[in-house]
């Protein structure tokens, strides 16, 4: 977050890939591996495209771990499901793409229903994913 000190705008600059790789090296958590995989594969609309099954295969993490991680991320409003296999990362936490897109992405994100962990949500993707 930018900070104004002595009329100078200070900010943090984060190189996501390098930052993530550094933390992955010290983390033994497979859930962290899932989060990093999702963040490294966002498109310019702050979206991750991939079903749970595809994500498990591509990230080489067990399906159940991917499912639990996605449910936790959705429950903490880190991401929302746009449709089966399409998730949007909360642009208040991370924006991938040009800075001018931030407000547009926030509006789009806010239009998506905030889905807390419910059997309906979990079941809808599990059923679709395992076909």
C-alpha cells in the first residue's frame, strides 16, 4: 500500500513470482503450493481458470488438498467463483494487470456473489469436476 512521508510517495514493489518462489522454498505446505500456483496463473482480469481436477493435476497436489484450499480461500473472501472452473482473486488484495484496471476489477468482483462454504457450492464443482 502506498504511503506518503514528507510529501514523497513511498510504496512496496513486489515481484510475485520471485516472492512466491522464495516462500515456497521454506514452506512445506501443499496448500501454499496451490495458492502459489493460482497466483502465478492469473490472467489480466484477475481470474484463475481451471477446475479443481485440472489444478490438482497441473500443480501436482492431491485433489482433496486443492478442494480444501479453494474452499478456504473462498471462505476468507480471497477469491470468488465466477462459474465452474473460473475464479476471481479479490482485487483489493492483489491486482494483476494495469493499474487503471483496478477499479473495474473491484466492481466486477463485488458483483460476484460472496459464496461462503456451503454444501451446494462444494457439491456443484465436485459433481461437474468428476465427470
